[in-house]
C-alpha cells in the first residue's frame, strides 16, 4: 500500500477553522445574518451551511446563536411596546406576528394611527391594548 509522507495533508483544506467558527457564532449572537458573518470571515454563506450539515455541534451552535439574537430583539421590542411613547413597537410586532392576515394588518395600521387618541382612555400599556383589540 502507498503510505502518505508525514506532514503532507491531502484533500481540500478546511475553510472554517475553529477561530472563524467562533467569529461566526459571535456575529450571529449579536444579530448579524449568516451572509454578513460569512463576508466578515471571508467565505460564502453556503460554506457555513455546508459546514453545519457536516458538523452537528457547529449546527447546534448556529441555531442557538441565531435563536438567542432573535429572542433578544423581540424582547427589546416588547419592552419598548409597554411604554406609551413607543406604541408603534406594539403595532409593528402585531403586524409581523401574523403577516398572512391582511385584514388584521389593515386594522392594526388604522389603530396605530388612532392609538394616541385612545390610549388616555384605557389604563393599560399600548401593547396590551393592541393585543386585546386585535385578538
């Protein structure tokens, strides 16, 4: 049998080494897209997807990072929506919660326009008010 000489690597080199993987995870945790993270580390977005398909641990790290960033962003929107000054955050969140409902979308836009006039009449947060009206 043929023996490979010591110190020689055969095959395609690894594009995403451990350092690049950690950078990708950190970027995703901060809300970057995979495309942005790929551009930052110098690879194609498909490289991240293919690497995740081959490495279950990396795939799980990607999913956690993306999920945490999304949850944190939604949490900030919800916190803002509880303040009367930021009632548009509540309207925005409700519009995107169910985008297939055009009737609800149109209704929430009308409510968003009139909301500042109605809020003083109800002793609840804007988010609670819109949730009660639209559900």
